[in-house]
C-alpha cells in the first residue's frame, strides 16, 4: 500500500524504534536477554513500595476510577499543574502560574510538538532548524520532525581526563546561530553521555537564544529537582525564554507516560491546542499518583535521598567493572555526571558501533549503537562509529554479566 510523504517518513526504520523494540524484547526475553540498552529506569524497592502505597490509597478512596473515567483538558490535570506551580515557586521563586505549565503523554510527545512548532517549513518560504549545540544528543530527537533535514548539530570539544575518562564540552567557537535556527535544544544531564552542561554553558546558550529571539529548550528528564539523577554541581534554570521539559518516567513511572513542560503562556497555549487535536488530553494516571508527592514535596526528598544515591552507586560499580575487565588502552568512559547511562568510546574500533551492537545482540546482550545519537551532524566523523551507550540501571548481576560479554568481545576485537 502506498503511503503519504508523512507515512513514509514515520514508518521507516529509526533508531528510537529499534531501541524500543529491543527494550520490549528484553522485557519478554527474561533471563535470556541482558537489557543494557534502553532507558528503562531501575526497579528501586523503596520507590516501588511508595508508589504501590499511593496507588492503593487512590483505589481505596475511589480516585483511581474517577481518573480513569474522566477526560482532563488538553493542558492536563489541573490539580497536578497547580501543585507543580506551587512547588517550583516555593523552591526556586520562578513566579509561575498555571498558564506556564502543561502535561504531555511523555517527553517524546512534548518534543514532537516543540520541534514541529519551532522548526520546519514556515509560511514565508523559509525553513528553520533545531540546533543541538552539543552532539551527541538523545536518539529520540532524530525522527521527531515532520520536515526533512530539520536539525543541525555541532561537534563537541573532547577533553581526555585522567584514569581513562573523557568529557564533551560545547565548542562555542564553532556554534553559529542565525535566522535559520528556530530553537536551541540540549538535554541536561545529556542522554546518552551522562554529561551535565555547566551553569556557564547554560548561561551562554541562554544569551545566544535571547540575542536571536529564539527559545532555549532544556530536556530535564533526568535532572533536578526530580528525579535528580545529577552527580555534578548544576543550578536549575528557567526563564520566560526557556522551555523546560521534565518527566515522571525516571521517577519510576515510565508506563504512565507523563511529560511536564514549563514555558511562557504562548508556547503552552500552542502546545495545548496541539494536544487537543492529536490526543484530546494527556493521560491522568501518572499525575494522580504523583500528586501527593508534589503537594508535600516528598518528591524532592525521594529524589535526593533515594534516587540520586542509588544511581550514583550503580554508576560507580559499573565503571569499576568496565575498567577492570576491558584491557585495551583505546577504551575511554565519558565522565559520569548524571542520568542512567555510560557512554563508552573505543578508539579505532575495528568494526562499526552498529556491527558491534549486532554482534553483542547475538550473544544475548543489548546495548545501543552510538551512531544513532548524532542527529543533524552532517560531516563524516569516525568518532560517531566508535561509541556505544550502556544502561547500568538493571540488577547488579545482569549488569556484571553484560559487562563481561562486552569486555570479552572488545578484548577479542583488539587482540
């Protein structure tokens, strides 16, 4: 059956669909598949117990069936939005109102709205792109625009650190913002690398965005104040020219599909109109479950005292295993500053990262090939074929078995 241009674009193979198919395969495969690829958060017992208590309370009080039996408005559940307004105003004094926040069916949904509002073809025959100032960036961005050739990215500066680590920083000398750019977009912490842009880098991007009258989009899905998977110093950032995106997924509710967008009222209204047309309204289950946590600020306490130390400890264990088992000096790890991934660089890798992915998959280990994480980077760069993303959030035994398979494979390739 022939499809439209839209249909052909969105039915073709994509990195994000491969990742999600692998994630589903990992869930179905049980012990036969070592799932170190997708972005599924860890099953943290204390978080799961608390969420179970909240859901049981909703069921006992009849609120769960009320939520399931009624639509919210296109902007999302009012009570949750108002609780978020109070939370952010109380801890950051951002002077938000309910017109500054909307909910979406997950962050991926939010970025589809944003990239197509701010980038693509315009009525004056101009085309604007979304600028990623620090490649690599999130795999899910790559296919989130209706328009072709919708993104442009900038190579990072690479600083090699002691003890087998390295770090990416924005190359501001190479960063060009002109009338062809519709928005600047960064993730903080960065998915896939776990990089946390410094306060100075964020301030510089904000100045560039304001000077060019375009918004700065910050993907804060792993950031502060919740779920606060940040292991470096980072000051929360928002102003009227910033679009800040958060999520309940990494709090432990990925299946609830709840994204949170904080922006100026014009952006929120435009996105709400899109939400009404495309989805009627965002789902209300996640917001209803998390509402008591936000109202009492327990969401901050859980993020600071449970989630952050859990992932930081898991990161340190995985790094120690990788460095103990992989023998080649060509192996480098991006400095782990947040999120739930490690970004691994194998200099002069004898095969491409995608071939490595396929080889490991045959051995029962799922990782993600790094070549998917460079949307908008047109020039050939060998580095894009030398990296992989590894999720360290699974059970310790699963992580150790997976790292052992990876290490044995890499050591053989470099032998």
